[in-house]
C-alpha cells in the first residue's frame, strides 16, 4: 500500500493520526471514570475508509453485537456511547460492565463474536480495562483476504493490492447487507400476513361468516378452529416470501408449481390442525401468491408498487383458468371446477389471473381512504368486495340467483351503512344458509396489501439501491 508523497495523499494520513488520537482520548475519558470500554471498528484498507455500503454493514454489525452482548449479560451504556465515522472509518465506543465478570471473560466473548460472525475477519471488537490498558488475547487473526497467513504478516509484506481487497470486502459487505435486508423483509412481510388473517377472522360481527361471537352459517367450525388453522399455515409464510426473493428467471408461470408445492404442505398442516375441516384452502392460494409476489417485488426494487405487484400475480397465473378449470380430468371435479362448468365463474383462479381486481378496485380503496383503518373500514371493505365478487362458496351452496340477491343487499348496506341494512344482509345469510367465504379470503388479502403499503410508506423496508453504491 504505497503512499505517494503528494499533497492530496498526505492529508488523509495526517487526519488519521488525529482521528486515532481522538479515539485514544475518548477511551481514556472512560477509563478516568473507572469503567472498561468496548469499541467496534472495521478493517478497511486504503481510502476512503467508509461509504454507504460500509456504513450500512457497520450498523448491522453493531446491532448484532449489541444483541450478542446483552444476551451474554454484558451491559453497554447507551447514554455515554459514541457512534460516528471519523477519518479512520466507522466507529462505536461505549463504557461496559459485565455483572462482575473478569475482563478476560468479556474479551473472550468479543472474540467469540468475531469468530462466529460470517464476516468476522472484517470486524474489530476491542476492549480496554478500567485502567485504559488494551486487553489482548495474544492470538493473531488470519488475513481476511487470503486466509493463509496472519493478517499482520500480509500487511507487513504488502501481500495484496489494496484496491483488490477493497473491492472484495465491499462486495462481501454488500452481499451481507442484502441478506440482512432479505431476512428483515421476510420476517416483517410474513408477520403482516398473519396479522391480516387474525384481523379478518376477528372482525365481528360478519354476515354468515365465523367471527368472535358467532359461527355464522357454519356448524362444523368456530373462531378457535380458525385460530388453530391460522397458526398452522403461518409457519410457512416466511418460506413463501423467501421463495419469491430467490426465484430466478423471467418466466413467472414457472413460479406457480413452487408456490403450490408450499401451498399443498400448508393445506396438509391446516387439515391436521382442524381435524379435516377446510378453513383456509382458498386463502392459502391467494395469500401464497401475495407473499411470493412481495418477495419477488422487493428482490428487484426498493419500494412497494401496486401495479408491479399486480403484474407479478398476473404473470404467475397467466391462463390458469383455461389450463386448470376447463380440462376434464380423471379425478373427481373440485367445487371450483364444477362451478366453472356449470356457471362459467372462475373463482379465486380468475381473480388471480386478473391481478386481484376485487382487492385493488373494491376492497382496498375503503382502507386507504383513512389514516388508520378500524373495524368500520374493514367491514365496508368486506361489503365492497361482497357486492362485486362472484363468491364461489355461495354459488356452490345456493346458485346464482341467491348470489345476486346477496350482492344487492351488500351493495345497499355499503351505500347506506345503517342497522336495518346490515341486519338484512345478516338475516339473508342465515335464512339462505350461506357464507361469503371467498370474499372473506379476499378481505384478508386486502388487509395484507394495505399493511404492506403502509409499512412501505413509513420506509420500514431498507432500500436496495443503498447496497449498490460503493
Ligand atoms: Zn493475506
């Protein structure tokens, strides 16, 4: 790493001395107060020592370190900590204490952290005792670039070109940050998926449907059955989002078997949790597509975009009605196939092939119209969907005439939300023994999409573009 004797090249060296002196001074201040001090920095050769990727990597490592220390009962003092980049790079410093643990034990934990971190060789967790002395384990770290010699030897020999090392490091850091972003997104989106299921089932009262107080037009299941089923299928949500993230290629119709493979396992877990009652079969299809599509969308871009989300769903389900509902098969026809043959209504498959029009054109506007949707908006969203949806649950049980009457009653209740109109819908469901289960599934998807959009607006999701900037 040659330093040319030019004015521009000398300046960083001078400022590094100042930055190093400043760090030593800060450590001394903590020692003067009688505390050991723990610091975090990165080994970045050459200049500059930081950039947006390095900063983001540093902030992930700092978060990891804080959780690790806390879990091992090492306390940091947030009030007195310092976290700022200087000319030697990104830097964190804090007084620490370990519930009476000897300083060597704390040092060992710092080394365990570095040793177990996938990019631990980029990381320096240093420790000074209460007298300000650096605690060293005496072990030398292997070179993070070649791994063949101790790092200090490679540095002395100038064994590697610093530009090469920098590119190697930054790409590893970017990859790490991308993985962290994916992990955070996968967890967050999955939890919004489960929240949507719980919000839908908890919305009470609902006409003909299961809610907290009533089993609606159902005799074989109740609120508890839905809680059990929600818990059982939500275990697969992360896998669906992750499948979207990792799906390669441009032909999204190839994603359908991938989603269905997970969906079939969900169905099996659903039946096991409900003693063979179908609570969520339609929902598994719709939510499976939605979770996958979110993963796919966020693997390509920073922000949620409803048009892109819808086009992903449409591409996955291209020609699905023609391919799946029309052909005559050896097995017994499903409810969906029977209804398609009898009335030409395409149900959940048609809804997906068209990019969820019930969700985006009818359900969602009821929720996005207000700052914080409550039960009333959720109910209006259900009515808006029900008054437009060709609900196959109703069609299968009672046929198109009853469905039309039901839709008209829903429309009337939505236009004028009063007790008489609402009880007319509820009474009709009771007398005809119908339950708009398909619309309830679409409401859950609507709540999910709304919550993802809100999280995105609050910038809860790390943008992808930050990771390509080094
Ligand atoms: Zn080396």
